[in-house]
C-alpha cells in the first residue's frame, strides 16, 4: 500500500495561518459585523457601500445574533454553514445580562430567521454538543478563527476588539470559551470556494 506522499497527496499541514485582515469593531455591540467585514474582505467581497446597504436591508441593529451573520454571508453569496445547539432562541438566556436588554424584542425576530432559513438558502444545522460550563454572567463576543498550530496545540484568531494583531490561544482555552453558557456553541463556517 502506498503512503499518502507516494500516492501524490500533499503532506498533512501541521500549521496554517490565513492572512485574514484585522478590522476593529467600532462599538461594544458590533463585533459580529466587524468579523463579517474581515471575512468578506479576505474573500474580496467587501464593498463598504454594499455592506451598509446589506445591513439596512437585513435590518441589523445593535443586537446581532449568529443567525444574522449567516444571513449576511448569504446576502453576499458566501458559501457557509451555521452550526448551533439551539435552533432559535434559548429562553434560558432571558435573564443573562448580555441578552436581557433586547431579549423580548429580539426573540420573535430571531426565531423567525431560523424558521425561514431553509427557504432563504441559509444553511443552519443543529449540532449535538453538550454545554457543561454555566458561567452566569457571560458576555458574548465574535472572533474569526484564521489558523492553527498542531505542534503547540494553539489556534490563531482575529479579535475585533484589537486593530493591530492576530491573537493566539490554546485549543483548550478556545473550547472553554466557545462552550460557555450563552454561546449555543455557535460556529459559522465559511468556505472559500464560494
């Protein structure tokens, strides 16, 4: 039997870091929009006027959910897959400080986006992970994963809170944050062959 290298396949990649531009968020609430801008610029789909027009058309406000970002990717024709634990709004978040202010007005809107996702060609998939971390005052935040180093067990990511750097953390730290209560363990996968 031939090894993968003998069969003409490339060797496994142990380290990769994509050159995703870092774009800083402008407000405390727009980290998801800043991350979307990073991805769209990386894919050469970012036109500032068109981006502002899309925000208006999709009626995105100061309460941005991951489903909103999936619709934004669809608007720009970016192939994506949104994986989440909860297909809709988890009523348990109503008293979380991060969600409390907008929960009542956002619940119906967000549930409607989930209900219409398939018809709108927004790919949403329920993932069967289990969240054990129950930090009571979690503050949600979006980041863009842009690489990993298998040897060091770390990932690279762009944090829209910073304008001047790509950050690095251990995979275990990332998983702890990603699986914290209040995140629904959301991941929005973006494919470059859009």
